[in-house]
C-alpha cells in the first residue's frame, strides 16, 4: 500500500496494461485522501490553529478514511510464491509412491472467480491403504476452509501454511470410495521472486495453473482426473484446457488451467489455436514464429493449442500436463519463448 500507486507493464507480456484489482483501487483512494488532507491543511492553516469543532470533525474523517483504506487494501497485497520441491515432476508421474494413501478420481466445483475467490469443491476419493486416518492435501494459505464434509458428515481439519489435513472419523478399507467436500474462500494474488505477477484472480483477469494449490490437491496428481466446474458470476471469456459450455467446464486430465483478460484473444493458424495477448498473436507471421520456436527449441509437435501466459520464469518444467496443449511465458527482457508445461 505504501509503494507507488500504479505499475505499467510492457503490453506484450502481461494481461493488463493497468492493474484493475482491489489493491489498486484502495491504493488510489489511500493516496488521494492523503493528498486531499495535505491540501486541506495548507489552505486552512490559520483556522486549524483554533482547532474548531468543524476542523476536528474534518480531521477525524480524513484519519478514519485513510486508516480504513490502508487496512482494507492491505488484505490484497501480493505474496511471493515459488515451488520449493526440487522434484515436482514426481507428483505428476503415473507410477509414484506418493499415491500410497489415497487417489482422487474426480473433482466437482462451484467456483466464483472474483476479487474474493470462493469454491464449493467436491472430490471422489479412493482409499489405497486400510486404516487411513487422515487426508493430507495442499491448499494455498490465503484460502480459508469454512467447513469440510466426508460422505455428508462434517469432520475436523487443520490447516497450516499451504497444508490442509482432513481427519477421518471412520476407518475405511482399501478400495473403498468416499466423497469429500471442502468449502473455502480467500484472495489469490501472488508474485514470483522478481516481483512479477504469477498466479492471481481479480474481477478483470486471472491466471491459475500448474502445481499452484488453488484447489485442494494431494501430493500425487499423476492420474487422469475428471473435472466438472461451474464458474459463477463470470464477466468475461475464460480459457481453459477443459471444454466449456454455458460457463460449465468439463474434461479429464492431470491438471487444469484457467486464464482470462480483456487483452487476450485467439488466432487460428494452420489448424492450431493460438491464445494470448492480441499484440502477440495478431498475424499469421507472429503465430508462425511462435510455432517454429516451440518446434525447433523444444522438439514439440502435434499440438492443438499454444497459450501465452503471464509466467516469467522457467523454474520447473512439468511435462504432459495438458493433453495436446502447451503453456509458455515470455521474459520482459528477452524475445525468446520460455516453455512451460
């Protein structure tokens, strides 16, 4: 809140020329009130010496408004996020010891993607180990669980940092199936080590993908899962690796991604769909350059979609995450594509 009010990023590598999230709004209000207070003090310096009732009320109003905008706006401050697991690919391998306890087969969600994210997430889970007494999941720490149910009955849970532990009230046998539902709400606004936007959601744009735990995830994600997600109160086109009809996204895969911005469009070239900032994919020549770079530098062929994302780093590479699709980002200081998948 105390840093310069607005940051303008280079148009070809971002979702927004100007940030339109709640942090910017409260930031603008905060500094505008301070400026008005300074002007009021300068032009009423003589009257303030007497400190009449009118002046006291005015000063109290400014103090209350400034403090309110500061504390409310601070809730939307971005947080640094980067993966700390050096072998994150193991989480997405088909054969992995990480699925000894349980496996999630399907997700069903009722999702609101606004400045405040809320989700009613239901999971179909198969127990792989008899006597299992808890489910260890990941959920980003700014997303606060409201209640958790197993087979319709509320259960106890604990959450610390990005870890969510669901305590099972009953003992289940190997092979049994249970349904776990988690209702949660919170803010998603993260940046990378360089302070550039990473995973975020606001009323105008969003990017959610890869290993980021914006919904409850187990350590093992290597199996193909069924997804059915109803996005409510959506005010723009959302692009995803899932099929969409009437704001209901369905499909199967190891992971899902969502992205939205008024600056994003799609361009069809040689049977391949390119999605990204309009300035990047407006012509066939630009699309061909992207395609040639992917094929030449990364030996990737037979893709149906290429998606340009706000990602700025190549910290970890995840392979075979989205069938026939590839996500990649572009460094502001370079013209080369960074392969993200």
